[in-house]
C-alpha cells in the first residue's frame, strides 16, 4: 500500500514548499503599481498612451529583464497531514498477515480484528476528506518572464509627431491542480468493524468467515485482501502556457490647452501561444511521464490583439484609461488521447475537453498626483472588470487588480529611487500583496511583491522582477 500513498504525500508537500501569480506586471510596475510612471520604460508601456505622455524626447530601451513568481492554494498543514497518514498506512498495511495469525481460541481475537478494520476505515475516510479539500483549495502556479536587448524599445521624436514602441516579451507559466472526484478505497472497505460479523471456519455461517489459512470469505465468496489501493479518479492536472508577444505601438498628442495635454495611443500585438496539458495519476511515475509525454500534448497558435489608451497630463496630476485585448485573441488547448486519468476526469466533468484560452477584454482606469518636478508621485489603478487567465477552467486564475503606490525619484543618478505600494486581486484567488522596489543609478531596477497571506508561515504568493534599461 505504501507505494501508492507516497506520491500523494509528495504532491501535498510540493504545494506549500515549491511554491506565477496571475499576470505579473513588468519591471518596476511591480513595485509601484499599474498606474503609469514615466521614470522607467516598463512603467509607461502598460497604457498605450504612456510612452508619449512622458514629455522627455529621445530613446529608451531595455538591456534585459527577468521576472519570477509563484502562487499556491490555501493548503495549510497538508504536508503534515499526509505525513501522518503515510505513517498510519505503514502500520495498517499488514492486515492480511494479522488475520492469518489470528488464534481461533482467543476470545478477543475477533474484537481486535474488528478494531483494526475500524482504524483502517477511519484512515480511509480521513484520506478522502483530505484529497477533496486539496482538490478544492490546492493548486500551484509558477512562472517566468523575460526580455532581451533592445526591448522594450521606445523613441519619442518630433519627426514622428509622437512616440513609437517596439517590444518583444516572452513568458512561461505552469499550473498544477488536483483531480479529486473519485473515492480512495482499501482492502478494509470490504470488511466490517463489528466483531459479531466474524467467525472461524469456512462454513461458520457468519457474514465473514476466516479459514485456517487466514483467507476471509464474505457470504461464501473469497475476498482479495492483497489488492492494491484503488486510486482511480485521483491525480494531477498539469497545464502550461508559453507566450511570445510582439508589440508595435504608437501614441501622439490629440488635444492641448493651458491646463494640460491629452494623449492617445494604440498597440498592435501578435501573440504566439503554446498550450500544453496532461494528467498524471497518483500511482504514475510523474517525472518520467512528464519528460516523455508533456511535449507531445501541446498546440501552438497565433493571433492578433489590440490595446487602446488615453491619458490627460497636467502640472500636478494625470489621469488615464485603457482597454486591453479589444478583439480578444483566442487559443485552443490540444486534445489528449490515451490517458486513462484524463478520460475519467473528462467523463466526470472535471476537465473540459474543448478548453481554450481567451485573452479577455479588460478596461483599466488610473490616476496620479505629483510634484511640479515629478520627483514625488502617488498613484492608483483599477481594472474595472475581471478577466480569466490561461488556466481559468477549474482554478482561481482570474485577475482584476487594484493597486496604489508611491514613488520618489532623486535629483542625482548616484542616489537610489524607491517605490512602495499595495496590490489586491479582486477576482480569482483574491490575494493581496505588499510591493516595493528600488532603482540604482537610474539603470538597474529591483522590485518584489509578497502576499499578505501565508501557508505554513510561507507567503502564498511572491513575485520578483529585475531589469536594466538605458536612456539616450
């Protein structure tokens, strides 16, 4: 029995310890928030009107950027619970040998047997409860994102009558959820925890009869107590999304008066998305199956997207709005064939065989106040509607961000700039984050976001960005 319980325990331990959060913001936008900040290229590109709204002319470009993140479900103490269950299974897996060793002359033998069966049946019930809780609350999402020189590339010139943005971004995200709609059963499920139901001798006439060789019969039929634990219906559902996004953006001034300027911008995006998925049974060799089969269950599609944005900039404040994924590009997951766990989960409705990823339309509003020299900035941003991520089916992969942040840009490059903030996902996992970051020599940015919720004293989610960008 133990060889079946160990993968379950390993999976439970993986969730709190190996611990991408939903849709990680780029660069220093992570530390400050999603409101446009002109100090860094990554902070201004989220709103298509952002690059032109930054009044400085010239060229800005990235040298490199890297982002890493994780998010886990609310699975406190699952690792300890499964470790305890594994110990219990080790103690109880010798039930057939104990039955064989029963002494028919011992008046307490059948009472002891019934008690042992009751213990195993209780363990079976607690294990099913844990698996169901894990399936409801437990998941793991990890991810990475990156860019390389010269992206993002942004130039604002009088000859262009505006600002041009060229960007190329890569991201990879993986998601593990638990299939749990089945029922774990052990050999003890065939037995009774009432001593009066047992008797010795094959023809004893009781419901359960035990012969001299330790075989158990129920109503005359021999029971197979050596059978493996039935884990049908349990397993892991693994999905990944690898994305390459090329962006061409342009923004310009559309209105000006003595009180401020109104800017507008648009971005055309080409998305190439590779979606993969597979299932792993709890009694499978997960590592071997992933390496052998995961790449075979993938599908790559391309589609176009459009983002639009406007921004009003005055001497001491600015306000903007943007709409992402105006035409909602859509990508399909591959069909999966020849996997028993997948077929069982599909039949139960746990997996949608026609699952797809649609980049949903989302409207954002933002605002900020700042000093006349722009060194102090306080801003906020709100997504007005929720949007699903690539793993939305059967998970908490929806996002709707509310962010607030403050930032300071020093007068000299030798002094560090800083930013602090808070972001809250109003949809999906509904996790909140404390955020912050620092800019060194106006070139290197380091930013992090840590969730306010923990799992076994470990943050449920964490994001980290590092990047280098130059201006000339």
